[in-house]
C-alpha cells in the first residue's frame, strides 16, 4: 500500500500526487463515506431500543444483517445526509478559494443550511443553480431522524462559533457522526483538522464534549487515511485533547475504550457499558473499541450497533474508521449493493478525491471548468 502524501497546510491540491497515491486516497475516501453510511444503515433499525429489546427482536446475537428501517433495507439516517453535505461544503470551500475567500467553516455551514432545506422542502428547487448538484438529489428530501439540536442550530442563518456556539447544552453525537469527511483532508496538519471539525460542530452542538468528540473523531480518521494504525491515531488525539478546555470526558472515554480492549472477548454487554448515556463521548468510545476488536468489518459493525444507545451514530462512526483504515474493497459487498443512495455517495466521494488531488486542473482564479463550477458553484 502506497503511503499517502502529506502536503503542507495549503491542502493536497498543492502537491503532486502519483498514480498509486491517488488510487489509495480514492479508495480510502470511498471506504470512509460508504463505511460510515453502512454503519448508519445497520444501526438505523435499532434506534431507541434497549439491548434487551434488540435481543428480543433479533435473537440472542442481536442484529447481524441489514434490516428494514424507513420502509427499506439499507436506509440511511440524517447522519449520512449531513456527512454528504459536509463533503459538499469542503469541496465548495476549495472552489471558492479562487476568489480570495478562504473560510471553510462558512462554506460547511452553508452546506448544512442546504441540508436543513431538504428537511422542510418537498423537493429540490431547480431554479436555485447556486445550490449545486447534491441539493438536487431527490432521495435526500426525507426526514430520517434528525436530532432536534441539528434542526434548531440550523433553523436560521446565524453561524455558531467556538466563542458563541449554538445549543450550548447539546451534548449528543450528531455533530461527530457527520465529521468523518474532515479527516479526509490528509494534506492538513492534525491540529487544523481538529479545529475545523470543532468549529463546524458548534454550529449545532455547543457542549464542549460534543464538539471535542467531533474534532477527535476527525483526527482519528485523518490518521487512518494517512496510513497510521488505529491505536497510533487515538494516541495522537489524546495528546491534542490535553490542551483543550473541557476535554476530560472525551479523554476518559477514549482511555476507557482502549482499556476495554484488554478485558477479554468483546461482548454486547461491554459495548452497552461503554456507550453509557449515549452522549458523544460514549458513542466515540464504542466506535473506537469496536473498530479495534472487530474480527473483520462486518463483525466490528455488528458489535458497534447492538446496544441500548444511539446505534445509528455508533455504527456510522465505527464504519467511517474501518473504511478509512481498510479502504473501499474491504467493505461487505452484499451490504454495499443494498445501501440507499450508494450512487450519490460514490459520486461525491470521487468528486472529493478529484478536488483534493487535481483541484488546480479543475479550477483556478484564471480559468475553470464550467462543468465543475456548475456542480460546485462559487456563490
């Protein structure tokens, strides 16, 4: 496996990528986004069920295969919807950089507002060319259990910041569940990835543990996308967390997850204990633990969703980690074929990989591809 490039802060598009590096990066981008969506879809039928209810519905082993949710197998939730708009916002930030404007949190916030429109509109407005292609995907115009914090935080155009976060008491995992794409900015330094993910998390989740979990998760994905081990990526996160006010719940949860690995065979009871009250730090702990102890991707994802907490979130986070670690081809093919919106996810993943590796060939201050700007308008 080729070692991914690690260009300077300006981003991967400023580097020369070899063919092998491009292929490896594309596989990890696809793996991350599809893996997160698969985990989300696997956990969706178990949302709001206790462990006892999960076993009563699916047997003593719990859920071991995709099951119907929202009227079909492989249906995704708001976690995947928002992750896709995160990618859209990051691409748009790169495109808008040609104009001299460079503030990715603003572009991601605008993307989240486009997602919020899908939750209240009947369908896409073809007249709004500035929305780009993703906002015209009709299948996204469906409410799939969005958290109240996300709907409230994006209920107006005001953008939350670290100084003035939205929903200061919001401590859930929805912000972390959409944050894997930040980790795919492999040309950025880890502390900048952390900062960006946290700045975008506070647009809906203002509790320190919630936005620090988003930053921590993004940095773990970042390490995996750059070819690091999962344990090494977590150790890096613990160092970065130590300098952040309010980090202790997140630090303790990650250390708890690492300690649990050494406590014998994995079990649903141990996962249920790690998830605790289902807040962001518990969800992150479960994702890391299951990615570490899973015998393979399928086993890791099943372990991640069979508990009494927010199964779609733990599945999404664990799937993003496993996809970034192993790449697209390691994902269970039978599940991938049933995944709702798979063509959209793959198209967006390939656009992101293209932008990050070949951006200057697609657009510049002097000349740009009209087709690319139609997909990702600068407006």
